[in-house]
């Protein structure tokens, strides 16, 4: 792709640029080349999808929507967390972050 970036500037940008925060694609665009997020004609569906996502994440008690997403910064299986604020002792969750 780098070798042909002048020949295919749009594809080069799509493959290397920072992705937007919000993305919305339509089924007739299987390669996801045209982001429809933010376009007025898709505002209603974008709002409905966002509201459904937030509702489902809350029902599942997802830490990212409950205000303690920092629990993902350190997990016992992937990092030494003995002094992390998420864990009081190595490999043991801090009760502050337990979902009941």
C-alpha cells in the first residue's frame, strides 16, 4: 500500500488514518468505505443504535458505562497487578470493583 499511496490516496488514507470516534456503515457498503455517522439523514438510526448499546451495556453491568472502566487497565492473568488500584493483592480483585 505504501508503494502505491500516490496511485490510491483514498485507500491509503482509509488504511492508515486515525479512525473517527463514531462509525456507521450500511449493509450495501460491505467494505465499510463510507462512514455515515454524523450525516443528518442517519441521525435517528444512529441515536437508536447508541441508546440500545448503552442499555445493553448497563444490563450486562459493563464497567465502561458504570464508571469504573479503569478495571481494564490491569487484569491478573495478563499483568503483574500487585500494586494496582484494581487489586489489593496479586490475582485478587479489589472489592471496590466487584459487580454484584
